[in-house]
């Protein structure tokens, strides 16, 4: 079972293959996901201190490229929990302009993932 570690010392054990955004939310993290986990808004972004996946969906790559964010952040809605990760949270509900995090993302990655190597 992959472990997600946050800077405040919180650790979350996530079922293998669970979407990172859902693992974080179910683990008590108030992560934003304004578009419902569809790689459209970038509010579910995280930064990796360790364990960044080497692949990404085309949807994530294209959204990050559009925002000039390649190499800076990743979209937690597009990442399956497949190994241990150490994260920095960048967008949380607390301190944001929103009243809620957004619609709960589906259990499976949407849109249907097409995997590519992560740009360097």
C-alpha cells in the first residue's frame, strides 16, 4: 500500500491505484478539485519532494503546458497511487476564495487516460 507523506508529518496509506486527489481528500486533506478531477482547472495541483511519477496523462501534460506549469507542479486528479510519495500541498480549501473543494472526482481517472512520459 503506497504511503503519501506531507510536510506537516501527516501520512496517508492509499490503496494501490487510487487517484491521488481522492487519497488526499479521504485522508483528511482539504485539497481543491474545482473541475471535479477532469484535468481542466489545475486547482488540485501538488508539488513533489520525492516519488514523482515518471508518466502522466496527455490531459495533464496539455493542461500544465497551457499554464506554463510543466516541471513545477502535477495534477493530483491524474495520478494513481502506485508507490510512496512525499508531497507539498499548494492549493487547499482553507485560505482559498471557495466555499467548497468542488464536486468529488470519480473513482477512475477522467478523461480516459492516455499515458506519456513526463516531460523533464
